[in-house]
C-alpha cells in the first residue's frame, strides 16, 4: 500500500498484483498515489497465455483519446498493435497513438505491464470510464439510486457521453423506470451503435427484454 508520507508515496506492483482477487488485477496507481498530472496504472496477470492488457483504442466512449506508453516491468508479453505482433520481454516499452487497437497477452506467469497516458497538449483529466468509479461502487452494493446519481455527476463532466448514458439507462431499468430507460438507451446507441449488442445481453434490461420498443431499438 501507499505510504502516508506527503512528499512521496511507494507501491509494490508485484505485491499489489499477488494480493488481488483475480488472475488479472488492475493496479490503480493514479488513485493510490494521488497522481494529478497524468494517468497511470498497471496490469498484473498471474497466468501466461492470458490477457494482461485488453483491447482498447482510446476512442471508445469510456476513453479520452489518450496517447499511452506501456512498459513491461515484470515477466513478458506479446503485444498486438494495429495488427502487428510485438515480442515484449521485460524492459520493453511500447508507445501507442489513440485510434490504434492494442492488446497484450502475458508470456510468463506474474507479468506486470505499467501504463502511462495523457492527451497531447491538454491538461490531464479522468476519462469517462474512470469517472464511473463511484457508480460501480454503488452498483456492486445494489444501491441503484446511488449508482444513478453517480452517473449524473459524471455526465456533468462529459455531457452526452454514450457510456455514461448507457449506465443511466441500466439504472433506470433496474429502478422500474422503463420509459426513461428506453429514451436514454436510444440516445446512447445513437451515439455508439455497438451498445445495441451489449444491451441485448445485459441483465439490467431483463424487465424490458420482451418490450417491442426495446426489441426494435436494439435489434
């Protein structure tokens, strides 16, 4: 864990990874170290052959168009960036521009990849997905009113964001506000049509699954 010193803080990435509940653990360095100038995190993967970095392109609704730098600090990985495969043993640095798909699979047990990101020429801000941290805290506790309120707070910073609106629709559905959920979901999928597929399989919309308006909306 981070120290309580005000001038510096220290985190052990291997320790944080091993103490996680899953094989793949995201270590929230920005939050844990109270970093304000740039985004930073690390991904730990206990098992070789499994993803250590997912497949973002930094243009999806939860992202913020950041440039990202990846550093393999333990173990090894195979990166696939824009269709190119890159062997990345420990010490390898991979820089990726926004709009480029990227993914990394661990080639060793206990692999750790550090990620640092930010928008070129702009002050750092939390991306929309990270602004939903409080939402997930409430959602996991089944506090759907609190989760909805957290979404509305995030929308103040990212008005019209498709990801945030999608989760607003989910909470409206869970709270029995079917018409509101459909109206909000319609705006979300208009902005990001891929959310239609998410909605078709999302249990948050179970109460609406047989509604003809929902079927027409998500196909």
